[in-house]
């Protein structure tokens, strides 16, 4: 299946790597640039985009914009066409599968206005870090079959259109548009100021794109209002740090216990204490195609039960503010519903989640003990709890003794109590310390 995305740009160098990274997953990309003076075109071209130059080189003019958007895709022989601005990401976790099954010729993704206090820094997909926003921002007919549609006939503003041809519309596909415009107040103020300078006389006379004329106070009020009511629109991720040391078979068992999880929203960061032994090469090779799994090692063995390595990884993880992070050991493994159950606990306002576990190793061969975990030293294992990411980064793991996990858990509990974050526990036994 061939998908062709046409992206309209103007001085979008900050967002461009994320936009290209997203659409490069499944589509050919053509940039229609309208007079950028920054590195937008250079970045897009370096990432494989075809470059065209639009007619709006010095101004923002809705009449010209309508014509360019209506004409840019004509003659396309692709199966689907997407027409978007640089900060609009047409998204579905199984987009290709949905489009293959769709009988529609025009799909109207629901618009999600995404909000964040800071601009993202993740080297991955932007929606791995930016997950909060406001739903219900209307629908935009920006995804269609060019072999079935003769004209799109966008209205002024290009939010609404009146397609001609074999029009079969779909609102219920589950495909959404993530509008990544509101990524920090400072960026929004800068974008609005630039937009105001570019408004054409036609736009000014007809009161089009008037939001660009808002003063700083109005922009700040708008941002603060919607930032306050933003919710997690995309699934949270459970980040799992795995402290490893030369245990090949147990490590594979641990990783496989995540591969078969009923909820796929997890990431594993395997960090080996000291140089990676050759025996682990085969493990790394067997999981190389799963982007959720990464392997790292230290130059020399640190010891200290792996706690310095865990603390280092907590600080390095990039994720959303509603993501959770936990640590575990390479001799542990998990029930297939572990991630599903933990994420169900991680509702808004919760800062610490944990489950019950089975422990072996102290009572003789083949003997196990069920642990009813409590947030106390020697009553909770490092692999049985997760902490909301910003809190984990703030607390860190500072102790390096055998009871560092319990001390870290107690410190997180104290911070939750001080900041009003709740504690949530499932009584299910989801974890085996082997």
C-alpha cells in the first residue's frame, strides 16, 4: 500500500525532525515550503523528503493556501494521500492495518490539541513524550484516496472541505490527528508573533487567522487554561530498567515475559554491569527489531547490587510526565498481565504503584514464599513497584546497600505524601523473584 503525505511548512525546524520521523514510518513525504528562512527545508531533505516551494513566500494568505492544498496532490496514483501542516500528525497505533481494511474514501480524524509545559527532547517519536492534551477539537478531512476523490475543495482556513468524486466518509476509524502546536508557552508566543507578521491584507480585511493577533496576555490565558484541563490522551508507558550481570538464560526469560505482555506499552532498558559478555550477543541479536528493548553496559563492573546503574538510567529516561518507571533484576520474570494491571492502577493523581510477588532463594531448593508487599525496608522488592517518572527522577536511588530498594520505596512514599500523590496496589501476584 502506498501512502503519500504532503506537509505544509514555514520555519518549522524545531518540530521537523519529529514530523519526518513519524511520517517516514509509513509514507512518502513531500514538503510544500512557504518561504522558510530557517533549517526546515534542509532538515526535511536530509531525512528523505521531496521539496516543493509554495506560493506564499512572504505572507499567510488563506486564498493562496486553499489553492495550494487543493492542487498539491492532484494526479497522485497512491492508495492514500495525507495533507497536513508540519505540527499535525495523523496517528493510529495500527494505521496501516486500519487503512487496508477501510471501505471509506475520505477519513476525518478527530483532532487532539496536545499541550506540554516544555518542548520535547526525546530522540524517538514525539508522542512517546507528549501524551497530554484536550480532545474534541473537531474533525479535519485530511486523509483520502486520490483515485476516488476528484477534488477536496477546502474552505478558508483549510479545516473544512467538500470532497467531490466517489465520497464515502468515515468518522469512526479511530484515527486521530495529534496537533503538536502548544508545546510550551514560550514556543506558542513565538509562533503567534511570527504568524501575525505574515498575515496578508486579505486575511486582515476578512478577519482570518485572527488568533495570531492576540496579545501576550490572551495567549498566556489560553495556554494556561487548556494546560490545566489537559489529560492523558495517549497510553502511558511503563519504563523498566533491568540490572544485569552475566546471567544469560534468566535474562532471556525476563525479556520474553515482557514480549508476551497483554499490554504492549512498555520499554526495557537492559544495563549490564561491566563489559557485555559474548554470550549476550545472541540475545541482543534476537531482539534487535523490537524498538522497545535497548541494551547498554558500563566500561567496568560497579557492583553495589546494580543500584548506581539503575539511578543513572532513571535520570537518562525520556518520557511523558504521566509515564511510570521501575527497576528489576535479570533473574526475575512477570505474569503476562503485569503491565496491564500496573497501568490500570496508574490513574491521574497516583504516584506509586505496586503488586504482590513470589520470592525464592532463601528457603531451600524449590521453596517459594508469597510476599504481601508493603512500602517498608525488607517488605518490598525493587521489581514489584513503579513510580511516576518525574518523582523517580527527583528522588533517585542514592543508597547502594542490599536494602536500597526499600529505602528508595520509602523515600518515594514520603514524597507522595508530601505532594498529595496517591498510592495504588493490586493484591494480585504478578512478579517472581527467582
